[in-house]
C-alpha cells in the first residue's frame, strides 16, 4: 500500500509540474510581449489596416426621453500573431451612459472636458485573441432623445508576441503530458500484470506444495515413527532462512528442499527403515544410502534451486565427518547446512522405539555442543532462538492438526 501511495504522489506531482510549466510559460510569454499596439477599427466593417477589423451591427431602441444604441461587434484578428490582453477605449460625452454589455466588462477610467473615458475589458476566456480568429462582444449606450451621438469606430489596444514561440512551448507541454499519460498507462498495465502474475504464482506454488505433500506422504507411510517429519523440517528450515534474512525466493526454495530432503527413504526396505533395535553396520550403510538415492531421484528436478543438494548433502557435517561425500564447512551447500540443523532438531525432539525424545534443555545443550563440528555455527543460533521463543511448538501443533485433518478425510 505504501508503494502505491508513493507512486500516486509521484504521478500527481509530475502532472502538477506539467500544468505549472504550461501556466508559467504563458505568463512568461505574456510578460515579454514584443510590442504593444494600438488599432483604430471602423464599425462599418471597413479594413483600415491589415491587422484588425470589426463587423458591427447597430440596433436602436427608442424610449420616451432616451434612445438605446446596442452595438453587436465581431472583432477579427487579421494578423499572423496572437493579440494578448486586448482592451477597448470608449470616449463618450457626459450625457451618454453605458447601460449594458456582453462578454466584456466596462469601467470608467477618466473624465475631462465634458467627456468620459471608459475601458472595455474582455472576459478572461477571451483575453487572448489567436491569429486569424475572432471574438464577439456587445455593449449598449443610452443617449438623450435630442442627441445624435453615435460611435463610428473603436480603439483597440493589445500586446502581440511571436506565435511560433507559444506554439513551441505548447508542443513541449503537450508532449510532456503525452509521455506522462503513457507512463501512467504503462504503470497501471504493469501493476495489473504483476497482480495477475502473483495470482498465478500463488496458484502454482499451491499446486507444487500439494504435489510434494502427496509425495512425502508415501515416505511417511514407510517410516511410521517419523510421520510429519518432512513437513516440520521444511517449516523449521524456512523460519531459519527467514531469520537469516535470505531473499524471499530463497526462503520458499528452502521450504521445498525441506519437504523433499528425505525422499530417498522411499528406496529403503521397510524392515531396515522400521527396525526397532540397533542397526548392524550393513543396515546403517543402507539407511545412509537414502541421501544418494534422493540425490539421484531429484537430479533432473532443476526447476527449484537446491532440491537435489538438500537431499544429497543434509547429513554432511561441518567438520567433514559426515556422509555421503565428507564435505566440510562452506563447501556444504547452504540449503543442506540449514536442513541439517532443522533435521537434527526434529530427530532429537521426536520419540523413537529405541529411545525417548530429548527435552528442551537437553536439545539446546546438544546443539551448542555440536556447533562447529556437526553444525554450521552461523545457523545454530537461529534454531535455538526458535526453541526459546516457542516457534517450534507452533510448527508441531500445526503439522499435527493437518495430519489429523487428513486422517479424518480418509475415514
């Protein structure tokens, strides 16, 4: 959620910058207008210059003592440049009043020698008159019935600036806006795809786990004394990897490795695997062969990193006295070193027909005694933390509950 909020703020701030750049560009261009021009235009539509002209329509409304003259005007900009901030000056006799106006506002600016000067300002939407375009406005004056006063022409004043400059600025802003919009669409599309990918990934992971759970159930069926062993080892190993702050995909891989680390036991004869008494040297070698058997079974299982190595090397010792190859130290793959600690803890905390399980303090003491010889000293500490804070009990409870649910479904 925090990531999406940051992305929203980034896109919003970028949009505001583009809008600000557009406004600032217009203001800047306005302030550096190349010149201020004065145009006198005739209301009868005559072209007095190549710059401006007006087509006017005069309507007169007579009253008892006054007559109202309404001027409907269409002002044309005949130039190749925009006319900015244009306005109109009207000079009227004192007896003449302005009684109405449309699309403009009017205010008195001066009065002298029986004459009043008015300033006519366009609405804000029409203050800029683009090249080769027009704007409509109207105003009404009221004169005494005895007066013959009429307006023949208007004085237009405005600033001009080079239209291509404004055009270039607008193009730049439009391009920036299009890039912003494209980035927004890509971001939305990308996040939608990522969301769909994660859904598929979660579904695939669920299928993989269910397939592995089904497969290891065959191993559990052979070794009745270690039911749930692979699931517990997988959960212990995953928690160790999490506490070691390994990448998320590595953590998930270690869980899979834990599930399949004892898959080679499926090749061990039941009589040897479940023998209640002490094993002979030959039987011990047969049991130990489950590592190489598992490695061979999983040698083509390359879609998940470390699966084969976990099965093959999880009984190697840090001091090099393990099997099957006698690897030592960091020559032993990290996944196998993690599985070794998790596997040993589960073995010590589980009862066998030939011995009872060790209690909490005995297990911690054994882990400490074997640090640096059987176990990687960089990993044992995390296993002890999990024992002390009770995480191992959560795992045992969860696996036992899942096992009971499976039994009930079968019944």
